[in-house]
C-alpha cells in the first residue's frame, strides 16, 4: 500500500471540503491554523512525490507561476453584453416588449444582483477545472487560468463529467480591499480606488502569487449551453450549479411579473450598502430559456435580459477648502478639499471643480455643504450646493490673481485660467511627472511624490536630470525611504527607458496638444526625432489627426532654443531618437486604407478596438466627414451617428464588425 499517496489524496479531499465550507457556505469547520497545517503537510508530501502532481491540487491555489504575457483565447460562444436601463419606466417598457413577443399577461423572471467586478469564463472537462479566460472583446479573451486557480471558492473538480462552460464575475470583497489597501499604504504604494479596479488589476497580474494575496472571489450566473445540457429554466441551472459546489449568489429571486421585479429592486437598493461586495445594479432575465430564440437578440445584446443600473450614490459632505493646482501646460485647476466621506465604496476627500466658471455656475463657497457623487461610479463630482445648510457669512469664491507657486499673473483664455510662466515650479514638477509617467517614458518607481521630493532637493530640475541621478546616489540615500536597493532598481529602470520607442519620448517631451496617439502618428511618419524637428507646419498638418493648431504647437516647440538644448543633452545621454516599430506587411483586406470613426459605448475600450482596426491597415479618425468610409457605433452613439446617417455613411454595430476583423486577422 502506498501510504504517501493515500495521505495526499486524503489531504486534497479534506482541503477541498474546507474551501467549500469556508468560501461558499461561509461556515468554516476548522480554524485557519488547522487549515494552514494541513496545507503545509500536503505541500511537503507533494514535494517528495512529484510523480503524484495534479494540476487541480489545492496546493496550486497559493499561486507562484510567473508568465511573460497572457495567451489569447477564442470563446466558443460570443460573450454578449447586457442592455442597460436606469429607471422604473424603462423596466416597465422592457417587460411590455417581452409580453408582446410572448403574447402573455405576466412573465416569470429571475432577478440577480449585478456584481461590480470583471466578467470571466471557466471550463470543466471530465469534471476537472481546465481553463479560465477574461471576456476581452467578447470574441477573444485572455487565459487567466493560473490566477483564477487562486480563488478558493471555485471547485477544482465537480461531479458532472460533461464538458461545461460557466460564466460569471470575479470580484474583490470589501474586506479584501480594506486589507489590501492597508498593506499598500504601509509599503508606500498607491491605494486601490474601489473593489472593481482592485479586482481587474489583480486578475491581470502575470505573477499568480500576487493574485493569491489579494483574496479575490467570484459568483457564477450563466451556462451558455444550458438548454443542450437539459435545462429549460435559468433558475434550475443556477440551483444545479449550487449542487455542484459552484458559488452562485444567494440574493437571486424568481419573481412573477414586473411589479415583483420592482419590489426586488427596492429591496436590493436598501440592503446594497450592507452587502460584503459591491454591486452596481441588478440583472433581470426571462426564466424560461426555451423562449430565448423567440424573444431574440439585437446586434449587441440579448432581448431576454436587461441590467438595471443604480443611480450614482450621493453623499452630503462639507467643502473645507479649495486648493489650486497648476499643471504642466499652466492650466489652473481648483480642487475641493472635503470632509472625508465614503462614496460608492471608497473614501473621498477631494473633488475637482474644473474651472472658475464651474464654481460660479454652482455658486460653490468654502464652508458649503454639497451633494457629491461619482461620475460613472469612478470620478468624484460635486452635484450641487445644499443651500439650506449654508451658514451666514460665507463669501463668494474667486481665483487668486497670481499663481500660488510662482506669483506670476494668471491669465484667462477660452474659459480656462493659466499660469504662463514657463519657470513656474508647479509646471516644471508636473512636466517631469508627465515625462516619467506611463504615457511618457514609463519609468517604473518614479512616482509623483518622489519626483516632487527630488525637485525640491535640487536633484531633478529638468528632463535630462533623470539620466544623471545615478551620479547622486549618496545624496539620494540620505532621503527618507530611499535605500541602496531602491536606488539601484530606480537607476536600472531609468537606464532601460533610454531604449523606449520614439513615440514615448515625443509624448514625454510635453509638446502642447501632443498626447500618446498623436505621438504615435508622428513617430510612425517621421521615423526619427531629427526628421520631426525639421518638419514644416504644412507637412505636420497634413498628417492624419494632426490639425493646424497642433502642427503650430509642435513647430513652435522645436523653434525654442531651450527645447533644442534639452534635446541635445538627451542625445548626449544616448536616448533612442528613432522609431523601433517596423510595420508588418498587411495583405489587402476589408480595412485597408478605410477611414473609420468609432462612437458610443462598446464592450471593450475604444483604444483596443481602434488598434485592431489600425493593425489591419485601417485609419481611425475622431470626426465624421464626407471622407469617412465607415462608422462603428455602440450604445448612446449621439451626434456622430446622426451625421453619418445624414451623409449616408455605412454604420456598423460591434457584432457586425467583429467577424470582419477576425476574418482579416486570420488572413494576415
């Protein structure tokens, strides 16, 4: 008898049971100490017996695999989006449409909470967990199997031996966010703004041991092949998943008719703050899956389900002060300093006030109580002043006449206020921050606070100084929190940035109106910084997405002798001045030399979709004109769609364009 093998099997079974009891049923049967002891024993035995390796052993949940990148996965069935509604009237309209199609008086629905996380798909073959992938663009996702393995509520094997794909949402519980942010604060890392951002960043870590430490969780809510597996009702599918040990949300409810849907909505709105995870709405699905084809689909979404989105959560707080910042371009931005308040899951202590016109329009004063919400559940935004709580004696706010950093006169231009002093310390610090940022030279470890500290210590005053910091190691190590290891790592990242592609340098130089996309266009056309320096306004303005104003800004930048001196110093320091991109030979396809405009909300970021089109030889543009060949329109497309229809320009939906993209990509 092989006693080691028998013990390993016992431990694996016991640990799987413990994970289910703790993470699915929320009813732990042993202490954390006992669990850790069992896991240590299992890992010790498995180390001695590599012949007994199993990819679905509970020991794999601790992570540790480090990838160079994520493999692309083509979904067997398209992962559709869900249409959104925002009020009761729209819910009633949804129900009326369903009843007309089905010719009935009342429809049975399944109501579920909409988890604020990251859509994911997992697959079981012969009862064993084999693959996990992100939604991606709905057609192509990323293989995140190693990271999803670290989520302990997901069973590594199930009793059903059929091939099953299950879709759901990976999220970070509120308590995990608190714990994670405490650790990040202690190590000087920026805090996660909310659970959704934290979950997304954690699931896309190349090192799965980092994901494991973040303690993610997941709920599962859909089986694409449910009817072929013998199910006719969505609620039965969810109940069956639960019997397999799959974690489904216990707030789900089968209801009869739209009035019960509305009751469920009100109930969940009330208990939303008490849930241990973030939700941003509800999902309402027709329960009878045999009716799905009859109800049908639009090009983007199924008609048999809808997502009700909660209105932005609002909180009342007090403006304690208004602080002025001056960015790298000189633009002055007032920011409200708030009595800290928790909004949509995160603590908010600041909110931008945009400009003086915004302040005047809302009559915002220091000492006012204001209504605050998060625009798009992300950006803190002042909704209105609570006038009935305004105290006597609060004076109307006005911007200072001088820059608070350099005391140069402020100037108002086109609705914005600027400091036009090029030597303003705030402008210089923010220009340095931009150079080192991800959009610029992406110098990892060179954060905003460190740059400000180095500037104030006279160790960093201009862009070339980044590449001279290695000559000041002793002075750097005298600063708080900077040891020898930090210095050497920082010097390594600075040195690596010298080899960046040309477009990152162009973007980092702080040329007016030149962002990442324009920098890429310039690098692709001119191929070297020297060629760009010599370019005329006419040549610059003839490029796609480089208008006359931008061309004039670029030309003026390189006429400034101080900028040329700075560039020559960078040349002496051996920074790369040439484009590293070599254009792949593209076979003629549907997209070759076709001009596209993307508008509205699609299932992926516009940047991702634009890149796919441009990689196939297409040309992207930000405005619709008679020269536009096609428009890709998502939800809430607005005026660009109207103009395209006026000009009889062919309009594609996301579902129409994706097969064409895939076909062209496969042929290349």
